[in-house]
C-alpha cells in the first residue's frame, strides 16, 4: 500500500494564478504533481502513478479541469492511474515516443515488481524536446533528458518568481536515476543532467519523481553522484 500523505505545501505565484502541488501515490510512492492556472481553472497532471481517488479529490478541491496528463517516463509506478484519470477527465495522455516500448511492457514490469497490472490507455507520443503544453496561461516546456529511460523527459515551468523543473527519476534530492533497467544509459543520464538540468538557475525548484524537493543549486553543491563524476 502507498503512503497516503497530504500534499506538500503548494507554491502559488503571480497573485495565486499559478498553483503547484505534489503528493505521493502508488505502491512505490511516486510524486504526482498538479500544475494549475487557478484563474482559468485548468490544470496539467504529471505522473499519476496510482491512488486515483486522491488525485480526483485534489482536482475537485482546486476546481480545475485537466487539460493534459503527462509523464516523465513510462515505468509502471508513474502511469498506474493514467487510464482512470483519462477516462474521468477526457484529457489527452502524453509520453515521449521513445518510451512507448516500456508502456507496452507493463505486464513484464508488473510481474517483476509483483504488483497488479494497471489498466492501459492510449498514449500520445508527443512529448518531444522543446514542445510546450498549455493550460490557460500556464506553459510547460518539455526537456528530453534520457538516461534513466530512452524517453525520459523533464518539465519546466517558469513562474514570475522562480522556476520549477519536474525531473522524474533523472535527478533526485541527493541522487540520480538508476540506469540498469530497460534502455537505461549511464552516459546519457550524465549528459542530461549536465547539459539540460544543471544549466537551469540555481534557485529553480526540482520536483523529483520520488522523495523531497530540492533546488538545482543544492544539487550542484551537495549531490554526491554529481560531485563524483565532475558535473
């Protein structure tokens, strides 16, 4: 069973127009995030890995409609509630095309982890590098950050006061993603971190795929993996 915790304190910028919150879902405590334009009442959901009722409750509390459901990658713990959320909201669900093979392998992933096979749905392979998703005035830019998986992406949101980057399992607070699963590549994840993430402002908030938030600056200074390979 997943740990059901209240959402972490939401970030609200620009007179509360931009709202960002994250909370743990699913059997491996994936961080699901809601990014919303509260004025337009529209939202984008990142990595709905499980616990559909919790995601539904948070969306209803905010009074927002889901424009898109997006995924940092297609490991099973990041897509477990996607089909149900798409069915209830009618929103499109999107991945990077290079991760489609992993979505097709959900039965293998479920068997390896000993967890229930989630319902599958149609996924758009539209999360190409540089693509921008919109919901109201909200803009979410796609950064292709392969290495953990071939189609791993990060999502960048530039608020009026600070940026947020949703790194999935590429960069963690004090760690980096594993590269020993299907399609993982250690050299690629190093390049993704060095060239796509560490070039962001030091005060950019990093919303990781699991565990607590951090900042780009803190990871430059303290992440032992980054320090060990000279990034």
